[in-house]
């Protein structure tokens, strides 16, 4: 029998692991976000971060949902790059990924954080280095959001603590 939603969240706040799911396309740039996330999250929170890879951004939501529903993780962070290749497909992919991550969070009761980005003019000459630095900054921000949310969920007197 399923446990009540509140019980799932209540126990989630105490788990000592966080999952990090990343897409492999444009690995050098997405890896920069992952590394920045791990370094900052370790400094802010100290929980263990387990790493998972999927081929592309479109595959992230299902993996995030499966990890969130596994009962092993206090939260799931996701990183990926959806490239604007000039044919508008990126808009559909980006929307599907973000909607899927929100659905994973709502269905599981486990916080899911998005570092999946769709930068403009990514394919322009010289932009890859700019976006690599941007992904580092976003990794730090993602870690801050994750640590703050998990900390708030585990505080006594919170809705879930």
C-alpha cells in the first residue's frame, strides 16, 4: 500500500544522498556545470552526490523520476544543454524536459532541480567558451538552490520537518 504523500516528503528530507543526472551531448560544457555543482554542494551541504548520465536532455526527466521514486535520494539535480540549431526543435525539447522534471518532482514528492539550459546563439563562433563559463556559474547556483531547499525541508517545524 502506498504511504501518504506527506510521509514520503518527510522521510525524503532526511536522506543523505543527492542524485545528479546529466546529458552527454556537449559533455565538455555540461561537465563544467556538474563539477561546479559538486564542489559547491559539498561546501554547502555535504551530502553524497551520485552521478548518472543519459544520452541527451530529452532522456533526463525519466531518469530523474526513477531516481526520485527510488527512495534513496533527498533530491535530484539535472544538467543538460539543449542547442538551438535553427529549426525550432529545441523549443519543444526544452519544454518537454522542464515539464518532465516538474512532473517527476510532483509525482515523487522529491525536489528536482533543473540546470538544463537552452542558450541563444550557442552555435555562433566563439560562444562555446562563453557558455562553458556560464555553465560553471549555473552549477554553483544549482547547488545553492538544492542545498537551501533540502535544508528548509529538514528544519524542525517546517511542513515536512
